[in-house]
C-alpha cells in the first residue's frame, strides 16, 4: 500500500500499536455456523479490484447494496470505492490516483457516508492538490468523483483525515484529521456539500487530547461527540496520554468529558481508536484498543462523562473472547451492541465478532480462522432483514474480504436447544 506522508499508514507507531502479526491461509470459507450464527464470506479482494478494506465499515445505499473503500489496490494502487450486492457481486466503481500526482486522493481509510442528496461522501488519508495531506470527496453511486477539498496541513488546515464524515442536522459534514491544524495534533472541521471547509478546533495540548483517529457522532443535544487516541489528564499515562472522549459544539467549543486510564489499573481502558455510538438509552458506547485486563474494553459513557466498563477483552480462557478492538460498536435492532476484535478467538486467534448487551453480558459470535478472513479492523452494519455485514483482512487472496453473518436468536419457549 502506498504510505501517505503524515497518515496513520505511514506512521510506524500505528503498526506497532496495532500489532498485526497474521499469516493467512489461501483458502475460501463459504459458510461457517458457530455459536448460533451463520457466517458467509461474500467476496475476496484480489488487489486488482482493491485490497485492505478492513479500516472502513460498509454503508448501505438507497438501493439495498453496500458501498465501501479499500485502502490500496485498484487500477492505480491508490485504493478504491466499491459496491457489493447482498448476494456478493462486487464492482469497483472508482480507483484512486487516477489523476496526476494523485490529486483525486490516495488511500481512503474511512467509511463512506450517504448524504441527503443520495451521493456518498468520504475522505482519503493522502493525496490531493498538496500531494500528501488527504482530501474530502463526493462520489455518485455510479462512480463519478468530485474532490471537494484538499488538505494543506498547516497553519490551520488538517492533515491525514483517516476518519469518516458525519452529516449534521444542518446539512453540513463534520469530521476530524489525525494531524495538522494550528496545534499540529489534529483538527475538527466542518465542510459544506459544496466544499467550503472551516476548521472548528485544533488540538494543541495534552489535556484536551491529541490525534483523533475516529469520526464524530451528533448527539441528540445537537453537539458532536468523539475520541482522541492520545492525550488527556490521566497521571498514569502522562505524555503522550491515554486518550479522551470529548464534546464539541457546532460552533467549535470543545469540552473533554473523560480521560482514559483515570481508574486504578487502567480498568477503564486506554487508546480509543474508535468513535462513539449513542445508544437508544441516550448513553454513548465505544471501545478501547488497550487496557482493561490488558487487551481492550467495551464501555458505556454518559453524556456527563461517567464511564462504565462493560467488558474487558481476553478475560476468557485462551483469549476466546477476542482482544484489541480497533472498531467501535453499533447497536443492533435487538438493542444489543455488536463489534469486532483484531486478535483472539478460538482456536486460531485471527479475531472475532461479538455481541455485548447494554448491561455487559458478552457473547463471542464468530472466530475468524484466516481462510474466512481475519483481523477485522472495521465495524458492522445491519440491514433491515437483520443480517450483519462487515469487512476483514485475509481471505483466499490475502487482500481482504466482505462477509455477512446471521445471528440466530434463541427461542425461550422452545427449549434450550431450539432456535427461531
């Protein structure tokens, strides 16, 4: 993959923290029932049609198909935007670096967002008019791409937008950059559908956090909520800090609502790579990559900043529950939360798909074995039928996969062995 200057992909610390040490088997898994689930590998990337889809979750389009990005591969090895049907028919609709010096962008790492106008909006972590710093783009479902903004990094612009956008209630899009801005440690920005960008906040001190890898979510109060991977006021981590959760108004007033590793032994976790999800109860839910019992946590956070650890990963024998969750949580139609881990699972250790209730009851739903994918860095999306869809690394060609998963709910009235 082409590493972009300043991006997470060109930062050796990112890969050191990620701890990717997987050797995948070259075979294709068709279906795999496990622990009340039916797992299906829908497609395996081969490089020519994209590679490494694992950083950005899928988004469901208006026609019922799913759209996503790969960070590398494609016709110009700059990554792709792809469409996949629920049956697994995969189509590359755009290959990045199609323009001289990759002015159209390079290495899209983030999930797309479906705009109110029916087009998709996203970011690339590199490329653009200034070669290295990334872009914001619009792309039609048919694959016509428009670059809305090219980042310049300094003095106020951002650098390396590795996170997805969110469309606010005002119709504008909001996002983050990992680096850049006047404080050099990342930004929060607003961009109109026409491409007019405003930097709302530049991270510049440890107390307010540094380097937001994740995107934002708009809360019911109209404010935006997010995380930073470093910084915060915890005395345990000191420099560079353990990460924060923050609130920011649409006008750019930022408040740190929680500093991770604030609890004894870091049982509250640290290094939150992922963003937050607001649950139906009004609280926010998320994950940390490390901390807890060492390999990350799933947590609940009130809007006022009171944190409860729901699960500490690698708490089960042999790490069968998984560990090091890079992706955040999504709330399913049943009210429970679903996510992925990049390591662990029985017996192979290639990562898991899991469910956790709002009260913290945890269930491992699927353990990857390498042939059906592995190291899933992205989260899940659920369609109206109840099926979950996601992406992972590995697969038959070692360029990544798209998968679906049916969770068979237990039938309380039918006896312990029955299902519906």
